[in-house]
């Protein structure tokens, strides 16, 4: 059966160009006895590992049976899972169909079953890495988090947003796991900041990479108009044997239009390109209380130091998210969970395009402020901020592993500016 034949049989032919890549390779790998993760016991086991209640078994098992009994759907769901997890290169399934002619309102369950099939892959991967089972179970919650996003788009329905499904590939190939509120990806840093710590005082300062473009307020526009660029400026970073001269990034998330010079005798670089970081990802669902967030960060510092001592972590870091938009402090209440978290960590500016992350707040693609929902306090606050003509941006953050114990009691802002730098 070809991809064209399979799609024609289930009414999905318009998606052929998005489904066809690697079809022959995935069909060659398809087991002759059927798709293993559609087996009833596999469905139940995967559902349990991912933290779904047993009540969803009815729709999961019924949809799995319909797919098993349909050769075209069986081939397509195998191909989808193979593309997500096993293909030689990552591929998006964001423009695949929901198969309304054959699955009706349960088209999203097709993709949820693909998401649940992460379980045996993740268990095997974590087994090779020596990850404890309780952490594997925590990490397996991600399909349920994605399902929550799908429910916000399709109230009452089960599924996974197609634009998020491909992300599950990382969990089965990288050192990427969940510890409490956050997920952590152990990887080399490829960002655009360098971080220095004073050898005696322990003070910390981040410097922008050379040539980064900032607007007049110290933020990084991704696609700025000529007038904005003309009013802006570029960072400098010069390293020599004895000193470093660069553009400082204040811990509340903006660049300062001046330069500082650090003595290499007094200041040690602790983060640069290629250093190991724990890159944070923030699963949907659940509050971000200060206690939950800081407990997760402390767990991560201890866990990775214990299980991966050959990859010493320079920083625990988010290289870009709407959650680290420094403007949140300007329009959310001072005691809001997000604001308290922002004040605990070191924020820095990243290139932002004006709509970064709004999908995760409003679940619209594209975002339309005129029709965006105003159901939550956050949605209303964001829309009011934008309606007043303000710019929307994302931001980055880091915290040093040795500082996670002090989170909630003191912050990088409390020790800013570093002594003797004239800031």
C-alpha cells in the first residue's frame, strides 16, 4: 500500500505531500503482525504510565480497535509513529489530517495513541541511561500535558495538538526528563550570552555576544523596522588574555547601553558556547508556585550532578520563553507566581518577534487579538497589555546550580550591580 492509496482510502488525500516522506522506509519496518502499540494491553499500560485516568480507556480502546481493523489507518498510524520517533531526521506532522471521514470526532485520539507509544521507547532509553523508574514515570506525563492543550482547542475531546507531537522525539533520544514542575534537557549551550562570576565575592554578570542588535530600550527585536534599528545599537564583546570588555545584561532582562571591563584575574567565565546546561522546558498544566518551581530546580541540580558527573552543568537555563518576558512584572500582580519566579532568576533579553509564545496562552494559530479568548486572568492581562499598544516579547533566564538553595530568599538583583564596575 502506498501513502497515496492509504490516504485515499480514509479521505486524507489532500495531505499527501506532508504524509509521503519516508513512507517506504517506515512500511519496510512495520511488523507483519500489526501495530504493537494498538494492542489493548499496550494501550492500557501506556495510558497508565502517562498518568491518564482509567476512564479514558473506553475511547482509547475503541479507537485503537477501529484503526487495527482498517489497513489504511494501521499503516498511517505506524508511519506517523515511525516519523516522530524513528526516522533519521525530525519531521513535523503538523499538517496531517484528523481523518473525520473514518474517525469522526476521535481523530485526535489517533495522535494521542502515537503519543502514548512513547512509553516503551522512553523506558528503554532511560534504562540505558540508568534513570530511576519514578523519574521515567514523571517524564511520561508529557502526552497528558499535550492532551490538556488539545482539550483547550477542542473542549471535551482527547488528542494531542499536531504541532506539538513531534517534540516527543527528543525525550527518547536525548537526556531529557522531568523532575517535578520542570523538564530538563542536558545539552551544550548554543546561546548568545556569556556569564562571569567574581572569584572572591561570587557576584555574577552576563554579557551579550558581540554584535547583538538591541533597540533603544535594551531589548532584542527579531524583525525590526528601519526606524527601530536606526535608534538602536549593537553590543560589543572583546576577550583578551587579561580582560573581557562587553555589554552588560541586567538581571531584570535588558541590555545596558554601556560597556564594562572585567579582569580575567578576578572574574571567571562560567558559561560560554559549548558548556553543558540544563535547558528548561515548562510543561503545560499545573500552577507555578514558588515552592514547586524552586523544589524542581533543586532536584535538578542534585540529580544531574549525581547521574551525569562527566557533564558538569554550568547553568540551569531557559534559552527563550514567553514566561521569561520581563514585562510580565509590569502588568501582573506583584505576588503572581510568574512574577515571583522572574525575580528569583537572572533574566536576559533574546530576539523576539512580537507574538512569541502567544499560542500557549490563547491556542490560536495565527493569533488574533480581536477573537482571542479572555477566559483567564492571564489572557485578559495580556490582551489589555497588547491593546494598550505595548510590545510582546520573550526572554531567557539562568540560575547557577550552586544558587538553587537560596532561591526565594535572595536573588541576582539583590547583588546588582557588581562592585567596582561603575554600573
